[in-house]
C-alpha cells in the first residue's frame, strides 16, 4: 500500500519530539473515535429532521430566553 509506505517512511525520518507529538495525536484520535457512537446514521438523522415541521432555531432561542 503506497499510503502506508509513505507514512512509514515519514515516521522513520522524524525526530523524537515529532514522534512524541505524533503518539499524542494518535491517542487523541483513538479517544475521539471511541466516543463517537451514535444510535442513528447520518442519513437517518437527515431523513428525520427533514420531516420535522417545527422551526428548531426558534425553539432554541425560546429555550435560551426561558433560562435567562
């Protein structure tokens, strides 16, 4: 795989500081990926929201005003 080879070659040329930074970024990516567990797919959400008759922006504004 060319992409994996390119990445592996870049990693071989990194300094220790760059490797430490890369390791932290990988950790953050894995942590973020683990949190992303949706009950619905994006397509299902779009379908559900397109069928909604209410104005969501007005609802949000109203809720914010009620909290004040």
